[in-house]
C-alpha cells in the first residue's frame, strides 16, 4: 500500500495489499526443532517475528512454525528492512540472501 508496508501473512491477501508471492510452507503446529512465526502489528507496519511478545507490537496470532536450524530441503528465510521515510521502517521476509537490495536482519528461520 501507499504506507510502504509489506505484510507477510498466512491469511488471505488483506484489502489494500497486493500478493507478491508465496515463500513456502510451514508447519501449522509446533514440532521438535521449530519456533513460532508470529504475525505482529507495530504501529501502521506489520512484521513477522519469532517472538510472541512481538518486539513491542501487538500479536495478531501465530502463523505457523519455522525450523530453527538448517537441514535437508530447508530454505533460509531472511528478515529484511528498509527506510520508508519520516523515520518509518518496513520489515518483510524474503528468500533472497541479499534482501532484494535492502538491509538484512538475518535469517529468521527455515521453510521447506
């Protein structure tokens, strides 16, 4: 949307957003070796977090679970961020290790 917010979610594409693609599949329930992927609202921005406290934001629920460690057939998911002006920051997930040309916060977990 005009706010510059990228929203990684397991929900249907919210009104005002355009689907950019699918990252992969994640387990819906916790299994050994996984951690939660939480859908968080942080001001007018949405972030995907591995922390249920949402880094100071508000949880909109657990989307599923990411593997914590690399393994066979696991793909790293990078959390990226970019300045959107007026002191705002947009966080999003990407399979691109270069974060699509913006800054990386590192690997948040692994998908299949």
